[in-house]
C-alpha cells in the first residue's frame, strides 16, 4: 500500500528544522484547537441548539463519570506520549515517529494507549458539557481512529519493526487494556 510505504519513508528520514518545528507545533494545534472546536464547541453551541437536543442528564449526575473518564484518559495520554518521547525517541505524529518499538507501560496494557486515552478523555468532556451531539461526534471520531489504527498504522508498524511488532501484537490487546490477574503460587 503506497500510503504505508510513504509513512515508513517519512519515519526513517531525519527532519529538517522546519519539519521538526512542524512536528512539535502541529499536535498543539490539533489537540488544543481543532479537536475541541470539532468535538465540543460546534456540537454544544451550534448543533445541539439547531437540533433542539436536551442537555445530557443533570450536572450532578454527569460529574462523576465524566471526571473518571477524563482522569483515565489523561493518564493514558500523558503516559503514552512520555513513553513515545523518552523510550521511542519520537512523537505520536508521523512526521516524527518513534525510532524504537515501545512496549513498556502503558504500551504493555494495550497497543494503542494514546487512542484509548483520547477516546476516554474526549468522551469525558462530552459527558461533562452534557452535549448529545458532542458524544455522537466523539463516537464517530473513535470509529475513525480505530479504523486508522487497524488498517493503516498496524501495517506501517509491521513494516518498520517486523517480527518484534508481530510478536508484540500477538500478546497485547488492540485498544482496550487487558486486566492482568495476579496469580498466586499455590504450591
């Protein structure tokens, strides 16, 4: 697939100073301006009133589940970004992809902890603001991001990291962290 070959080629090239700057600034724009506008501001202030959608439950009902999702999401977002930067020597952006396969925490819980964190974080915000259309937008976003991870990103990682990634893929859940049970030695 040509797209995957292009992503692999981009990840192998050293970045020019301009592209290095872009790789650092683009995530800030995307995650702090683009996604909030698309997933929260437009749905809450334009779509909900236009469709005359009610507020999702009362605030006192929304605060606990939304807070839990936001905290869970932030944990996975921060931990996975830090692991990519410190262990993988890269970023979540394809312009500055990791140079080493990261399998340590939180990547030992699931192969896509960043996406798991984003979905939980964005769902938590949607519930907190009480917007039905925002929650629908986050659900659509989640479907798109899961399809991207499964159909494109996994193939790219297989090409870049070969058997190491295939072995990791065989033992680690895709996006929902597996709960590991502590087994006691009964002998």
